[in-house]
């Protein structure tokens, strides 16, 4: 990709600056935007393919609509980088995803052009319905536009929003940014229908014929215009089953080339003049203009992450494949992320035993419950932050029925640069309150396969294995536990330190530092945080001070559960180290742990403070 000679992008201070540009200048601007996105994401990380594919569409939207007077919402928000660049944030873009820098998602704190802060998919239609209702109640002429893409329409909440938007005749324009993908190629019957439409020009030609008739015979315009809707429906019936949109009361237009700026503007100008709900279906190419992304068949460089050898995810992926060969009843479920969650090798070898439900976490959990009822052993592979969307199903579908579904939670705890929406800091608090739930927290690469084996032996209820994004410790055979038992790492007398999962490493470092100052420490790796090992609890209670550390919320977390049990077993004081109940910012993982005093230094300080308080 070649950088243009003149930095036209530097002259764009807001959407109004776009309206004086000609289409040749806009094409030049599109190239500059793509070049900057590639350079910045390569350096800082972030989402690449989706943003490269939406450049022309974003330019057209900001030329036709009047943001922020008109509300333009992106679903999901990871496709909003061009929007950020066109709304006065060019200079800050170099700080994308850096500590205290620009968010990788829309941010109300950054700009009045960002109405919502969304990274979890399938929400914008509901926001749009609410905004349209508010504008209508106030007699306001503001327009509401929801840009729905990257598989967001596969989520159940999006379909609920469509249903209500159509029923209420809300003034919402829905831009269906169809690149055929979410993280991986999008899976759904609706997606199949859209693909069929994308691969035929019969419908578009038919629309053109109908319009030509109306334009060429003006004296029968009223008669013809009344027949155009019926003609368009008939054409679609020839190439496709009746469209879900029009069945829900939403006018459908398209598909159109999402990289043809003049065409996009013409369509959007026409739609802007209409009232009521409309869908404008545009076809875009994820990763457009950047050859490595265009040639990536797995996820079109959705981001620059990959499963690294020696990571927790690779340990899961390798052992899942091994278990699949031993257990023919083992199946895996993913919510549009087979690659990122480690399911792809299993899918490649046993395609009939992997179920990608799209961005539909609630359905994934209830479906897994049905599979377990029928005798299969389902493994739900999902990021921690996305699992919490299906808490009701975990509680009242899976757990209430005592079904042995195994939840494998990647990206648990602080995840870093993606920010508040992606930190997996709720799972320990929430899942520990589910009756019958068993929760594993591996502290090393070697522990994860052992825990997966143990989870398969549990047949009376659900289990969860949660692991972080950070690189795992490596353990020898003697440093790996078994079953539901905790593992004592070292024995001391004054203080007992308990490190949940990845926090074992920080706890061990803290113990080394305390030993240098004459404080004798016992260290436990709980391994299983629900149910807690009574042997560990009894041993902890013999110490004067117990300090727990977990990569999750402090209030209601595992530390508090340990304190409750230790209080009943002895007189030890229990101090819990964990995260505050807050939406944490984005930043480097280790820097955030240090900020919240959850590194070795912070744990040492907590121990000293309470030892000094006891002396006083």
C-alpha cells in the first residue's frame, strides 16, 4: 500500500469537511485512511480487517448524515476506526489502545460523535429503537442510523430489535454491512440468504427496471409507483425466499456495492428522505486494500492476534483434539470464534462435532444443555467477557437441570488493550454463585489438560475452566495437582498466601520477597475454587494471616468465599486482594495489575500492612 503524497486526512477536522470534496479526492482520502489504520494497528494492535472494509461506507454516511445531530451507531464498535478518524481524532489516533490513549471502540468520553460504547455485538438495533422513540417523543427531526456488521445480525438480541423496530414503525435506518464474516466466516441461515443475494444481480437489475418504468412514464407514475413494491417483492421471490426484513415491516434495499461511493451516497440520500424503518444492504470486503488481510481465509485479519504455542489456549486446543479421539460423544460449541478460542483444529478434524452458532451466546449455552440431556458431552469454548451474556441460561438451564456442560473460558481476568468491555473480571463472582458449578483455575500450562480430564469425569452438573490471556507458567510433573484437590506449593508458619490461577506466580514472588525479610510463608494453589478443598482451608486457618489473590472482582469473589470458610475453621485474619468493582480502563496487563496493587509488590505491601496493624 503506497502512501499518497498529500496528507488529505490531516485537513479533515470533522464530517463537515468531507462535503466539499469531489469523488476523486474521497478515493484518495480512503487510501490514506487505510494506510494509517494498517500502520497503527500493526504497531499498537487492534482490529484491522473490519475497519479496512468499511472506509467508503463511513465516508458516505458522514457526507449524507449530520453527526452528531444524527446518531450513527456502529455494531460492533470495533469497526469504528474510520469514524474516529473523520470526527476530529486524527491526531490522537497514534495512541490507539495505548495506556490512557484512544479506545479501540466508540467512547463517549472521546467524542460527541460516539453515542454508545459497544463492543459486545447485536446491541445497536435496540439502542436505535430507543433513540428513535426519544426523538419522536420530543418532535425532533434527528435521524438514527445503525451500522450492523461483522455477524452482529446473528445475535438473538439483534433479531429482537428488528422485530420491535418493524412493529413500531420506528424511524431507523439499518445499514447491513455485509462482509460475510464475524470473527470467522459468519454462520447463520440469514447469512446464507444474504450470500445468495450477493451472488446474483437479478434482483438489482429488477429494481432498476421497475424504477426505469416509473421514470419513463410520468403520467402513470402514481399507478406504477403503487406497483413497484409488489414488483420488487416478486423479483426477490424468484431469487430468494421472502426477506425476513419485509416480513417484519422493514423496507429492504440492496444489495449494493459498499465500495462505490457515488452509488452509496445516492442510495443514502434517497433513504434519508424516507420515514419508517429501512434496511440498506451493502456488500463490503473485509480487509480491503491490504493483501495480507484479503488473503487470510480464516478471519481476514480481523485482528493481529493468533494462538501462540505454549499459551493456555494452545494447551486447550491440543488436549481437546486428543480427547475428541478418545470420546466420540465429545462435541464443541463456539460463538463465531472457532480460531480464537482454540476450537479450529478440532473443527478441521471432526467438522460434524463442532457447532458454530454465530454471535449467540445464550443459544449456545441452552443448546449445550440440550446436547448434555441427550447424552453428548458438550464443551462451550468462549471468552469470559462474552459468557456473562448467558448467565441466566447457565443458572436456570444448565445448572438447574444438573447437566454436565463444560465451559472453557479464555481471556479471563484483566485482558489489557481491549478495555472495559473485554476484561473477564466477572466470571469468578458470578459462576461461584451457581449451584452445582465446579470451577477450575489452572496456574500452569500443564494444569489445564489435567483439569479438562477431571471436568469430563463430572457428570452431575456444570463445570468451568478459566484461564488468562497471559503466558502460563510451565510446571514439572511434581508441580501438577489432580482431581479436585488444592496443591500446597511451599510450607511456612506466619502467613498463608493463596493465589488463584495466574495469581499464583505473583504470590510465589511475594513469598520470596517476604522470606528475605524474615516472614515465613505458606503458599497454596487452590486449583479448584469451587468447591474449595477443606484441607487447604484447615491449613490456612492455622496461620495468623491469610492473604488471597485473584484476577477478578474482590467483592463477592473467591477470596471472600475462602474467608467465610477460614472464619469457621480458626481465628486467622483473611485479607482479600482483587479488583475493585469498576469498569477498568484499557492498558497493558502487568501495568494494570500493578496499578491495582495485584502484583508481587502489592501483595507484599498488603501483608506488611496487616502484620503491622496486628502488632499495633
